[in-house]
């Protein structure tokens, strides 16, 4: 039996790497296909049915824009 632990990881990438990851994600979403990405040493498979959203937060004069992909599993 595997136990899943909560995980909250944030990683910054050089601009070119970020663009490449975002482009691969956009292509997969557009094609209705699953997307695989390596994050913090863990390979994640995002199913084609995942929900994609955009979130904007503003606090103390700082804005944050997040592209979120959510799925069960």
C-alpha cells in the first residue's frame, strides 16, 4: 500500500526552459492529450481530462499570476 503525502513545491526556471515547458503543456491541452512533466524529481502524468485555470492574486503591491492544472489521482 502506498501512502501519498502532501507536497507543495515551487521551482523557478530560466526563461527558455519555462517557455519550452509551457509550450509542451499548451500543445497537449490543445490536442486533448495527456502531458508528462518532471517536477522535483517526480514524473507527473497529467491526464487529458485535467482542469486548467488561471489565478491572479494581489497583496501588498505584489501581483501573482498562476496557471493551474488540477486532476485526481
